[in-house]
C-alpha cells in the first residue's frame, strides 16, 4: 500500500494545494481569534502567554495564507525584490504559503530604487523580496495585537482601522472647546529608523528574537542593491 500524501502542517483538510478554494472567511476568523487571545494576555500582563500565542499564530497555516494574500494583492505585487521572483499564479502562492518557515529562513538583501520627488530630488526606496514581505506580514499579525493594545489612544499613524479622517475628527474635538490649547505643534524626526538603538528594539519589541535579530542584522550589515 502506497504512502498517502499529507497536507502541510495546519492546512485545511481537503484543500491542500488549492489556492482558489481557500475559505478566507474561516482563515480570518481563526487568526482573529488568536489575536484576541494575545490582546487579552497583554491586558493581563501575561507575557509568557503572549509569546506562546504568538508562536502558535506564526505557525498557523491560516496566518501564512493571509500573509501571502496580503503581499500578492497590494500595490507592490508587481514589484520584485533582488531575486526577481513574483507570485503570480495560484500554484505559486500556495507553495509560498507552505514555504513560510522560521527554520532556515534568511532575509535577502534589499533592492534599492529611487523615486523622483517634486523638488527634483530622488527618494530612496528599499524593496524586500516577496518571501521577506510575506514573512513580515506573517509576524505582523502576531505583533499587531500587542501594538494596538499598548499604543497611545491618540496616535493615528500606521494604525490598523484608523485613517486621516479619524485624526482630523480627534483634532477638531480637542481644539474646538473654549479652553482648548491655542497652539498646534508639528515635528518631524529626521532619520528615526536609521538611528534608533537596535539593542532597545531587541529588548522592547515582544516578538520572536531570532527573526527580529535577522531583520535588524540585515538592516545594519548589508547594503541595498541598486537597480
């Protein structure tokens, strides 16, 4: 009797290798369920449980499917990294989801391009490979519940479910009262991510240390390749 083919770990039964038949509603529900448990553990200050649940989420096949879907359906889906690889077909996307593993993962160098600005100058942009983008999207799902639970209630930049209109409404509510502050200050931190202490990031970002160390090591020790 021959060996039976088995689905990838965590893959929905009966749907191995079939990207077009993925039940996205179920995938989102299962990931959301884990994210809610992570947020609850953060509120209870149970950080060992937070890490355990993050470990579970980043190994969930549903989360891997959603990570690949995210990077293959946004504006950058047609822009490859240094390896020139794009996940255009359903078969390639399914294989990509199966390839998202912590063991043996090594980030690739960034592809550097320059975007023209209105003032005639060029803005540098570093583009990761599709695999690196998908790994980032996967671990973002595990980190987002922590960030959203601990973030300031009046912050709106790069926040899930928030947009410019929300910031405008909050500013109006804060400034429209008779005793409101008469001044609005604007500040821009130059080179924030270029100069931030990486040891501080390693000590304060609650996520897989090995993966974070690899990403920070690439940012520190490798140069982006030009086009």
